C-alpha cells in the first residue's frame, strides 16, 4: 500500500506517534486476527510435550531470568 503524501509531510515524531496509535489499536483488537496454522501447530506440540513430561517445563521467574540474561 503506498503511503499517502500527506503522511510524508508530517515530522518523523508525529509519524511515529501515528504508528504507535495504529499498533495499539491492533493490539486491542488482536482477538479479531486469524490464528496462523503454523503457530497453532507449534503451541499444540509444545503442550503435548509438556503434558507428557511436566517436569520439563520452566516456571515463569526462571524463564524471565533466562530471557533477560540472553538479551541483556
């Protein structure tokens, strides 16, 4: 989709604010988005693996610490 010229004339800061507003509106309506079949398949496989071996899971605090360590 081409960007209308009136958007290009806005300062970058205002265009960023528009992007944030659009993104926020999408996040609020995400329940309307179709589920991607690949994501659904992955979630089901992960759930099955967990149910077959619950001790293989990680609690949220540990997972959060690992994520922060990897991206910190």
